[in-house]
C-alpha cells in the first residue's frame, strides 16, 4: 500500500511518546467521542474548513473553484459546502488561512524522507516517530510498511490508538512498534457507548492481547466531567492486572477544538463543562 490519507504532520512533538517526536495524523476513526479534539480526523474523506473571521474578501478562492462552492455576494463570502468536492484548490490560493483542506494522500517514500529529516533530534532526545489519528490502524497495511522502514533506519516508533480495530491490524504493526499509546475512556460498556458510540469490549480485549504478548503500552485516559469521571477507579482496577504498562496519563478535557467543528460544518458535540483547577 503506497499511499495513505493523512491530515497533519506535527514536528517537534513532546507529548506523543518519549523524547522529541514527529507525529503523523491519519484520517478516519471508528469512534465518535463527544469530546473529540481532532474532528477533522473522524471522516476518511478530505474536508475543507472555512474560518470566516480570517477571510479578507479577496475572492481568489472563487476564481479557482470549478464547482461554484465559493461565492461572494454583496461583499460577503458564502461557502456552499454541498458543492465542495474537497479538491483543495481554493485553500491553495487563500492568502489568509481562511480556507484549509484537512486530508490528502501521502506517498510512503516522500513521507519517510520527511520523517528522517529530524533523525538528529530523535537520537539526541530518545524520541522518534508516532503514528496517530483519527485512528491510524484503520490504514494498518500502510502503517506497517512505514513503521518497518523506520525501524530499518533505527528510528524509535510509537502507535497512538483507540484500540477499536480488528486484532489483525495490531498483528501487522506489532513487529515494528516500540510502544503503544493506548486510549481508555471507560470500562463499563454503557458509559463507553454514551461517550463514543461503541462498546468497549474489543478495546479492552486488544489491550489484554498486547499485554499478553509483552508489548509496552502507555495508557491515556481523557477525563471529561459528567461523562467518564466516574470510571477512574474501575480503569485502575482493570489496569492493575496488566504487566507491561509503562505509564498512565490522565488528560484533562478542554474545548479548544470548538472552532474546528464550526469551520468544518460539523455538529459541535463538545461538552460545556470543563474540569476545575484540580483536573476534576
């Protein structure tokens, strides 16, 4: 598999595994977490974001849009999302960043070349490359091939996953992954369904599978008041039976992604209540 659909590459990341890392964000996710801070990663298809407050009214986008999705009427910019095919032509000529295309096909050779550019930083900090999303393991064949080539170049690798993927997806990347950054939102199925739209059984089973195989995992727990904050003790009890968890991080909820929902024309599902200063 020579190409994948990605929506971002973050260089010099310090929160996606050990050391300084480059994180590749893959498009598409099987969960619908109400607090998702990367809504642009949910759909597998390219999506155009329109940040109206950044528009300077130059109309360059209207000049290149072949489908009439960008219109200027009486000095006002109207984006007809239903007419947009996600080609990104308008975003490429927008001078102010009012239009941004999330999602493009990435070639494995070009992506590897980019990731290896920061090899010196990885080596100096004990860092490497992290594959994230969305859910990167929905494109497991591409990920396995990329991870294999990174390992051949001596690069530390991490996979950031929600765990809601077939067991076979893990089997493809296990030989080339140094650590899994593993999300646990809840261990009660009803709570997990309310928060993500899916049962948590496959997620917990996959985590047990990784632990049984002796694979290092770092657990990530997003803590959202009123939704999964009653799950912490149960998650602790579940994790107490595992032997290869290298760490547990509780991630306080924030709503910084609200503007992205609006720009993408997506329903804003973000909870209104934020953690207090103690993180609860």
